[in-house]
């Protein structure tokens, strides 16, 4: 009989960007990115004391921001 793992495999990890990376990509200051995070407009993952923005969340923010 074949052994099967009880745990499901984890989904692939998507790229995570720093606040500075996002600011450079959006051509804004890092303070602007932090304000967007505080306002809840840009979703963020907190790892320890560091903030990371998932690529999918950044793309979703850009799509919502289009006029």
C-alpha cells in the first residue's frame, strides 16, 4: 500500500515586494505607500516588523486605481 502524506502541499509563494520596491514601481515616496497601507487601500503582510506587499495585491491596487 502506498503511503500518502496527510498534509496538503502548500501553494506556490508569490513574489513579495518591500515598501521601497512598491514606491519605486508607483513612482511615489515611501511615505505615500505607508499612507495607502494605513488607509487600507493597499493590502500588506506583516512579517515581524517588516511590511511586504504581495504582487497580486499590488496589481489589484493598480487596477482599482485606474480611471
